[in-house]
C-alpha cells in the first residue's frame, strides 16, 4: 500500500460518534483508504451533536463531578472525566482521554493522536482504543492488542491519526445548539 492511498479526500469525512466502537473503528481505519464516517447531501464534513453530548474544537472537554453526558468529544483538545462523573463515551481527536479516579465511562474511551489514561479505580466498561504511537486496543474483557506498522518509514497509527485530525478540523458541528455543546 502506498502512503498516498491513506490520504483523505477533501470534504469526505464526517463523524457520527454514536456509531464508533473500538473494534469496528480499528477495522474501519485499518482497511479503508479514504475514511468517510458520514456525509450530508452537500458532501460536507458534519459532526452531528445530539442532546446530552458535549463537543468542543480547540479546547478541552471536562465532564465535571456529578455530570452525566452521552458522548464527550474534543477535536484538538483533551477529554477529562472527573471523579463522580459519567460519560457514555469519551473521544479525543488530536488529544488524550483521561478518566480520573472514581469516574466512569460506560462505553469506549478512544484517542486518535494521544493517549487513554485510566486511573486504577476508574471504570471503563467498553473498549479502549489508542491510535497514534502504534495502534493499541484493550477489549472489554481486558485483552490487550497492540500493532506497530510503518509505511515509507512513517508509523501507520500516527499517519492515520494525523489524517483524521486534519480532516476533523474542517467539520461543521451541528446539533441542538449548533455550537457543539448542549
């Protein structure tokens, strides 16, 4: 596979965070040369924010103690789930996900271009996926999977994370407030 085959076509990427699960996301990113996660009729990149989601671009998303959110998503920022907070999923594009002591994520914790840090007494019921310095997956049953591949001397995980992050920067965020946060 040539590195050029991994380049994203302009205006092709959109996101539907509700459908991203760690294993399908890994397979999707590994085998699709031009990722397109969803698209509206104008072929725009669109992030569809639903009620209960928190989405930000260029800053951190912090789920505070006592707060319950569906999807916590940061583009060019980090997602931090504090003690006593709950999130259905936590996704950082070009950032890291941190699940602090006493916090809970009932779905997956995913980082494209950063790390997933989970305190020893924090809970992540779903999978953990890191795409950046290699491809790392920790399944719901605790099984670890790690893959380091390079194409033309470039780490495949870093290459894919950079392409995804670059494309996500140009997405329109639409939803209940059209500002990306509930």
